[in-house]
């Protein structure tokens, strides 16, 4: 007899892609708050999250509902290819603790990859992954292209998908 895993909760999400200039003040606040709550507070990592890259990025928001209010469930940004860096770069992939366990990370990555492939066909994608997430990103075709190294006290690795 095999044990069955519990069913994942069903959560209705509203997915939104937006350029920075189209974001409302509330969107920016929610984005920065979630990134700070997880990357700075939860992971106990002091670093400069506001890095001057958001204003030229595409932003993917996954909005859900918690306690009768609209809440940011997950987020990531896509940095566009440029003369300085010809790869598409996926970053700031984050899920709210209140929405974990529903495979939200999979939905974020699937949408980022599809969006990037439509916008920039044939352009490789790269991300700077926390080392313990290599298997997760590997399932989406990313392979390590660097050694594991320390980034703000957390082991990271550069990964790329052609």
C-alpha cells in the first residue's frame, strides 16, 4: 500500500505581468514588502534589494486572497537583455509564506520562461539561485555555470538555460 500525499489547497490566483512604469504605488509597496519579508527578515540576510534594476524589468505578480484581502502570493522579475548583458535574467523569485505548498514557484517559473521565450526568442536565460534550489531550477532546464559561492551569507550558484 502506498501513502498518498495530502492534496494541495486550491487557491485562485490573479497573474499580472507589468512594466515598472505601469505599477501602482501599492504594487511597488507589495513587491518590496514581500521581498524584504522573505529575503531580509526570514532569511536573515541584510543586502541591498533595491538595486536600480527594477525600473527596466518586467514584473510578474501572483495575487491571491488571504483573510478577505488581496495579497501578493508570489513575485519575480525579468531583466531584459542588453548590450552589457545579452541574457534574459530571472530574479527575485519569491513566494509568500502564507501561500507556500501550492507549487507557486512552479507557476512563477513556467510563466517567466514562457514570457521570456515569446519576448526574446532564442535568447538564453540565466538566474542566480540559492544553491539548495539547484534541483528545482534544474527541472526547468537550468544548469549550473559557476561554482557554488557565498552571496550575502547564503550559498548561491549561477544557472543558465539555452
